[in-house]
């Protein structure tokens, strides 16, 4: 599979003093629907690419993605190229994903540090 998109939303998050790290690129943000309310519709599938690790249990970064229709994931990284405007990742199952994105320098540096250490 080959997936390419431009992310309007790029996030870097840490929890539990850095034991859990997540990086997420998404084609566009979720709508402002309160999905916690009863009978709220499910969010629509959105093209996205996510990287996560829980260092308490594992040191390998896991990758999940959505092609806009189906969710896929839990494959490792075979090769990764990252610049401040684009990420290309070749997964262990030979899927190739390219995402163009914009983010601030601080977020980019955190993403770069995380993905460079885990690859």
C-alpha cells in the first residue's frame, strides 16, 4: 500500500514523565462534536499516521495509520526519512507512507528526537 497526504494537524504528546510518547499527523482535525454524549455519531475515518511507544513495556515504536477508509497498524519501522516539512516511512510490511506537514520548531525538534532515537 502507498499512502500520501498533507497533514493539517501535527501533534507530539508525552505522558507519565515520558514513558508514553505519541506523534500524530492527521489530514484534518476532528469536528467539534462531543463524542462523549449519548448517541453521538462516530468520528469519520481521516487519513492519518501515528507513532507511539510505551517505554515501560516496550522500546519499539509502533505505527498506526488510516487511509481515509480503514485503520491499519502495529507494524514497525523499516526506514524513516524526516525533514521539517515531510516524513516518509517504509514499514516492516513494505507499506510506504508520505506525509507533508507544517509545525513549529519546538514540536519538530521533539518529533525528530523521538523518531531518531527509536529508529
